C-alpha cells in the first residue's frame, strides 16, 4: 500500500573515522534513529568530499583516505525535531541539514 505524506529528511555529514563512545559515529546515528522509532535511516559512503577544514578526502592512487559519510533519515517533521538533540550530543564536527520531502511509503503485510 502506498501512503503519501509530507515529511522531512535529515542529513548528517561526517567523516568515516568519526566515533561516538568508541564506535563508528555513522553506525551509532543509524542505531539511535532506530532506537528512537524513526521511520528509516541509511548511511552512504562518499567517494570524495571536503568540509569545514577544506581538506579533500578521496581515494588516491589506490590508497583510501578517510571518506565522507552521509546519514539520511526520513520521518515526520515532529519526529525529526525530537531527534536533533540526540545528534547534538553525538556529532562533534559535521554538518546537519533538513529539507522537506514528499514521502511515499511502501508497507509490507509481512510484519
């Protein structure tokens, strides 16, 4: 069944080697989103990027540098807003963005 609705997408841009309590930060953000009941989260590894320090992170001559990670979380705006204080504690350096999205959720009867 398709369920169209207005939603919000939260994106968190961090480095692959960033940590939270000794574990990869991007993994812990996804786990925290799940533990907070958010609709969905995905971590995506970037091929190249730079941030506040303007240093380019990329694969060079077969050597893998610390690559960027983007965590995308989609849910209702009010649920995303409730989750932001959790991110404020976890993300020491990174970028967080928000944008409105049109969500079409696909639900399985096998739950």
